[in-house]
C-alpha cells in the first residue's frame, strides 16, 4: 500500500483521533505538494483535537467543582469558553436555534460575548449555572 493510501486508511479507521489527519496533512503538503488538500486534512485534525480538548476540560472542570477548587474550575471554564468560540457550527443553524447570549471577562479585564451553540452547549451552560450558583451563595 502506498503512503497516501495508508494515511487515508488510518484517518478512516481512527476518526476520533486527530493524529492521522495531521500526519496526512504533512504528507499532502510536503510530499505531494498539495496545500489545498493539506489544509483540509489539517483542519479536520484541528477540529477533532479541539473537540477532545473541550471534552477533557469539561470533565476536569466538573472534578474541580466537586473538590471546591473554584480557581481551577473557573480557569477550565474560561478555556472551554475560549475554545468553544471556534467550534464548527452546522451551516443550517438559524438565529432562533442559537443559545442565549453570554458575556464573560478575563483576569486581564477584557470582556467577551458569545452564544452557546454546538455539541457542548448544554454541558457548558451547566458549568456556567454552577458558577452562577457559587457566586450567589
């Protein structure tokens, strides 16, 4: 099997891992000199990696919340909110389908606004609700 075929098979076999898509991107860029296809492969790898990172941060935030480590909980939540801004949203989404507006600030004094959408929206909203409950207590 040729290298490209092996890499394509690896991508197909392991859709949940970004590594194969990223390796395919390097191959397409360096060996086949196809930056268009390479950019697509890299994009798929980045999207998968971002989703995995958000899922890991959601789990970590929940664990920190259970241990009452609120600084760590808030740090995870800020990272989640930052990363979720870049999540791919289905093209068919409409304004009516978007979540509620959220505004959050960073420790540097900057404020960000956004809407919760995508596959992690419900879990992120749950974490935000826990933060609001903690602040009102």
